[in-house]
């Protein structure tokens, strides 16, 4: 439920009645173009990081969807990587990346740090 209103009456009641989906949406952040950050509990997940601002949160998992420069940006990935970061990418992209990289094929499902990725 998304409510647009001018007053604050009843906000506490509406906040308590939010669905899981509404709460989850608050944890998805569009970063521009096709880039997103998902805050999943204690995990930070990035999808196709591109033109990432300096000082951004480091990622636990970085997902790369394909090899176009604006989806597979090694410069931006390096800004977000830490030693424990897992990068998941299609096989042909994974071969071009460094670090803890897991290549996947279309339709394949894997678990990364307890999070299902397909």
C-alpha cells in the first residue's frame, strides 16, 4: 500500500500494516542507468554497477547481467569490491573479471552467501 496524503495522522498505523513487499521495496535503491543496490539484511548487493559514486558502500555480492560496458564496468566493480565480495556473471563475462567470480549459465540457480541467485 502506498498512501499519498498531506497530513501525518495515522502514519504509525499505516507503517505497521505495510506488507513484506512494501518493506522490501524500501531496500532497493536505483543508482542510475541500470544500476541498483539492494540492502538485504546484513548483505549489500549491487546489480550492474556503473558510474558509482566514490565512497559508496562496499558490496558483498555484485551481479553483472551481460558484457556491455555500462553493465560490466570493471572500474566500478573495483570501487565496490572488498576481499570477500562475490561477483556473479555469465560465463563469458566471468572470464574477464578478477577476484571471487562465479560464472553462471542462463537458467542456472546458485546460492551466494545464503542468497539465491538465478
